C-alpha cells in the first residue's frame, strides 16, 4: 500500500454556511425580534387541556405576535368546530382570513393544493409574490397516514422558499 506523506495541517477544513441569495418575501410589518422568524415551522407538543389551541389563537390574533402577518391561515383539525378556543376562527369579520378544514383524512390533498397554489407565483417578481400562508395542523396526530411522510418534507422545502 503506497504511503502518502502530504501535510494536511495547512488546509482549511472549516464548513462554511451557504449564502441564501433568494429574495426575501416582505412582511407587512416588523416582528418583535424575540419571535421566531417567518417562514418557519413551529411544533407544540403539550398534554391535553394544557392551552395549545388558546396559545395558537393568541399567536395568530394579537398584534404583539403574528396578527396581520399572514394573508391566509389554513386550519386542519378534527376538533376545530367543537373546541371553545377555536370559535374565534368562525367570526364573520375573519372569514376571509381563515380557511377551516375538519376533514383530516384529506390532509395530504389540502397541503398539496397549498403547495401547488404557492408555486403559481414568482418570488422574484414583486408584482407576483405568493401569499403568506400559515398552515395550522391541530389534533391531527392520529389522522396522519403513511403518505403524509412524503408531503411534509416537500412542505418544509416550500416553506424555506416561500
């Protein structure tokens, strides 16, 4: 076996971050720097009756958080119509903001249609920017099927670009 006597001590082996050169989708207002950035993925794992839905409603409806940031909030939840903390989503004054789905068996199709809709826009064209969509999946862990494993990674990729 041949021996290599090359000196590697002077080589730069650092890992450098790839610069994101994509244009940023502008937000309608500045966010509090303490809040997680948009786009992003939030995951709340909490026990039953611990206030998840109440917390999510506060995040979406209060100006201190993300009120007026999203053009559309798509909610998929089998309990959204019976959960008392979700009744605010059904007010007449917010009917254009919230799109409600309680048919969780169609979760994959709903998400796929959101992705297809977003792909119709061009983030490089200021006159054709995609809408800022918040996808809220609540109480769906038992409703996901094996096919969801294919949709969610694609959704994460689209989230990074949109």
